[in-house]
C-alpha cells in the first residue's frame, strides 16, 4: 500500500515540477505588482475541487488575501475570480 502511494506521489510531484515554468512568462510580462496605480483589480485564485492538497490551497488563498490587502483602499475596487471549491470555501 505504501509503495503504491509513494509511486503515485512521485508521478504527481514530477508533473508539478514540470508545470512550474508556466508562470514565469506571465511574471516576466506582467510583473509581480503593478507599477501604476489602478482603481479596479481582479484577483484570480486557483485551487483544487477536492483532495488532500491543503498546502497548495491555503497558500493560494493566503496570497490572494495578501494581494487584496496590498491593493485595498477607499477609492479602489477589488473583485475575486475563484476557480476551485477549496478556495471558495476559505474565501467565503
């Protein structure tokens, strides 16, 4: 049983490591934080629908909350786009 679980974990870790290069072009194009002051922001949070990947889900929610705090103000408007049930449950 442990060997099957270890094998599945290894496959998933390999897939996750191979997908890390997907966000780097977006960061290079858009930057980490906007350099201009905008009044409307859209925060996109992506998480899983089910499963035991709590670290990934909680990290994505934590980062989206930090982005909300960073971009909040009296004249600014923030909207969320939530993909995944785990993030939806944590943000509601």
